């Protein structure tokens, strides 16, 4: 009984070992150095376990009679890739002899990789592919997928609204301003703007204002001054004259 149980556990271990020991980087075309492969695989493992999403990169020289799509799908499914009950993940296949690539998505990867996201992924990852810089190509592919997974964790999708979010915001402000400006112009034209009057009389209610004419007498009086002869001067002249006559008699 113990032998049968041991054999059963051994069989289970042998069957399960390839699944738990799967490498997320299979570089059969020898595109990377050992250091580059080790660094990239560590990054793939970190992202895969963080977001519960299998990130796989496969490079081959040729696929025989298989089309890239069929080869990528078969490789993903038959090797047991995919995390979670829906086997979420994405596999990037590079075929060097044919110089083509393919994405194979599974589970929620199909929802995440929209047409807009796929174009963004191709642009970011394969700008360096033409130069033969495979390490930076794989690195850009991995980093872009990480951004998509972060958005997915927040319940958002990388679509045209997200891609041109800043442009839409600016357009919304411009449209709002334009509509407001037109409304103000329409209101202004519909208003009966009064003609400005230069005289205050037109705005005064008849009988509500009374004017009294007054005159300042002091300001309008004319004073003429005439010098008056002094009586004292006549007496002094008479006295002087009298004294003179007395002196003559003496």
C-alpha cells in the first residue's frame, strides 16, 4: 500500500514538475546573452506573480508548416502557461528566419489587449526590433504590458479615450468656451440697449427737482470811498493865523 502511494505521488510530481518549473523565457534562437536572459526572465517572473498574469517570450528560428498564430497558441496551451482559472497570460513569439512576431493572449489578456493597446505595444516594442536590438525589444514589450496590467488592476482599459485623454480634455474646454461665448453674443443682441444721453434733464422726473436762484450781495456790491476833510485841520489853521497877527502887533 505504501509502495503504491509512493508511486502515485511520484507520478504526480513528475507530471506537475514541468508546470511548476516552466521558464517564461525560451530563447531557442539565441538572441540574448546569458546576463540579458537572466535579467529579463526575473522581470517576467516578477510581473507575472504580481498581477497573476503569465508573461512569456519565445524566440525560434522557424516554425515549419505552422503559421505564427497557430504555433504561438499551441505553444502556450500545450506547455501549460496561464495563471488563474482562466489561464490569463500573453505569449510573444519571434520567428527570426521569417522576421515576424505574434501575440498569443489568453483569459483576460484578450480583454486587455485591445486594438489600441496592441498598436501601442507594437510601436513601443518593435521600434528597436529592426535594429536587431532584441533585448530592448523584449524589455519594452514587458514594460508596456506592465502598464496595461496596472490599468487593468484599476478597472480601466487602454483605449482611444485613454490614449488621447489630454487632447479630449483640451477640446472639451475649447468647446465649452465657444458655446458660452455664442450664448453671450445671442443674449447681447437680444437686449434693447438704451441710447446714451448726454443731458441729465432727460433722466429727471418732472417736478421732482426745484431750483432756487440766489445772489450774494457782497460779491456783487460796489463800494466807492471818498476822503473826508478833517475839522481839526481847520482849527489848527485858524489858531496858527491868530498867533501870527499877535506877534506882528508886539
